[in-house]
């Protein structure tokens, strides 16, 4: 095995190389969530407190979990989408530090992700690209181009489950939110945290008779461009297509 950027990354992100964090330097904490135009019309989702108790034993969900690439042509309900978003990035509370306490673990409670959705089939919601506004439990329309799913699929190396599924979850890393506390080592934690989030999606999907295909194979620059991200401070870290089985 030859030396390369991977080994260099592991070496340079060791604790012994860490410098004083921006937090310790007194730099203000980054926002808990990306800002958006306050005049934008959000799509409110059903309150997680009012959702039905989907019957699924955890052991059964773990046992049944498998990657699914072919789906029924059946839409999700808004209640089901609400459930999936709550289980993957839902905000349970905001502390006075302030940090968000969510339904998934995160290094230092940084929760340095924004959830983008390519919606194909959800009852009552037009297809398009949306961002999940977790503090409001609502959707913000980003790009309603009718070809957005095809563009994302192309950037995902022609993985056609993106166009066939009900929803594709795209997790976008917010570099400064993690870097503020952990510096260069924070890049390790971003990738670990992405795994926590996607595993919750896999297990929650079982409760509503859905399946997931996690995707890390994509053209980074192309997908960032499709999502209108700069690829430095905001960049795609992981994706997951989901649909009915």
C-alpha cells in the first residue's frame, strides 16, 4: 500500500497536531442552522408529537435492514416524511449554550449537517429540491426544476434509484460548525456523524415499509454545483435514496 493523501489525512488530524480551537480563541459560535430568506414560504410538516406510533421492534428492524435499490411507485405520506426527518435530524431541544439536542449523536453536539431532499413522490408536495429547516420542522424549496432528480442522478454516477425512489436524502456538511470546536480533526467527526444519521434512516425506514440505498459514490464537484454549494464551506458528504418496498 503506497503513501498517499489518505495516510496524510490520518496523520495530520491526530490529536498531537491540534492547535487552539476557534472556540478557545473566543470566536463566536457559528449558527445552529443555515440562514434563509425570512420571506420564503416554508412547507410545514406534521408535528412529530402527533405522528402515529409506527409498530416496529428494534431487533426486527436491525434484522430486516438491507440496501434496497428498486422501489414501488408509491408516494410517501407527509406524516412518513416528517417521521424520517425527525428520526435523522429532528431537534428535541435547544439548550442555553446554545446547542441543539437531536435524535442522533454528534461530536460535541455540533450537528454540522443540513439535510437536502430531492422529492419525487410525497403526497401534497411538488417534486423538487428542498432543504429541511430543522428548527421549524419544515421544508424550504430550493430548486423546483423538473429535471433536478435527473441532474442529481447524473452527479451520482448515473445511479437511477435517485429518479425512481420517493425521496433522496442528501446530507450537506457545514465545515465551520464542526471546525469551530475541533479544527482539522473535525473532518474525521463529520464522516463519523454522517454514518450515525444514515443508520437512523435505514432503521426508521423499516418502520414504514421502506428501504434505503446509501450512496457515497458521486462526483463531488458536480453534485455540489447542482445543489448550489461552494464545495468548501458547504459540501455533500453522504446520500440515501428511499422508497416503498
